[in-house]
């Protein structure tokens, strides 16, 4: 069955759901300062940084359409593979670090059903720090053709809000948008025992495009 998002126009970019609390005040301030800039020199000075900040926010919260890759497990996040770690239960954890320059919208790594979405309070140390294991997070579980797949969205030093898009019980197609982490952060995905990892530490990934496992 063709994926519902593969027919989306290439190059089309929209803004991420959940960006409004940050984006709207910034854009409104920039628009107001620009409107006053013609009549006030001080307003013109203020207009420069506020406009630059608004432009930056628009870039941070971009949500481009993607041509979803065919494969068993695809990357849930844009970023760089930070670590690949065997787990005690036989699974392999692939951790993807998302910088402030990456797209912050995360996608479903497989088709299936969301069996749980759990918010766990915690700290806000930088996501590349080892102590980020105790950061604020949202833990997802998907019932898929490979069994239970766990994915964890981890907040970073700046990203203090994770916005899940879907509730428990939702059926998802591979590559569907599932949530947003504001600014830099990390996403972990746990591959089941016997599934070989196709990516390497330091490799750049693209959500919905980069394949994580190997046949």
C-alpha cells in the first residue's frame, strides 16, 4: 500500500504543530518593531535583532515534506548518530542527537499502533551529555510487525518542552509525524534483538529517509 505522505510535493515546507507559543510572540514583536522603525530610530535598532530572531524561529520550526523511504526501520529524527549501544535485554539502542539547526519534528520509525505515550519528568542538561539519561522525556511504544518498538524523545538544555501529536491507540504509517521537541534534543530508538544496525556513530540521519536497520 502506498504511503500517505509519499505523494506530498517535494520542497514544500510548513511550520511544525506546537510551535505557536514560541513563534507567535516573536513574529508579532518583529512586525511591531518593523512598523515603528520608520518613525523611530530606536525602534529601527530594535527591529534588527527581533526580525533576525523571528527568522530564526521560522527556520527552527520548519516541517518539510519528505519522500518516505521503504525499509523495516527508518530514522525517527534528523540529526547525528551519537551512540549505538547493546542493551541487556538483547535490544540495541541507537541515539540520535538533534542540534538547534535540525528539523525538530519526529516521525514514526515503523507502521503500527501506539500502545503507550508516557511523559517522565527530569532535568535539562545538554542532550549530548551522559547525564541526559535523566532528562525530561516522552517514552513511546509501538506495536509493529517486529513486535514492540520503544522510542524516546529526550529534552535538552534548551528544549524544555516535548509535544506529542498522537494519543495511545493511534494507528500510524511509517514516517508519520508523531511529535515535536523544541530546539536541540535527542531521540533514542531501541531495535529488537536480531535486527542489525545499518548506521554508524557520527552518521547524519534524516527523519523518514535514513534507514536504521539492515536486511
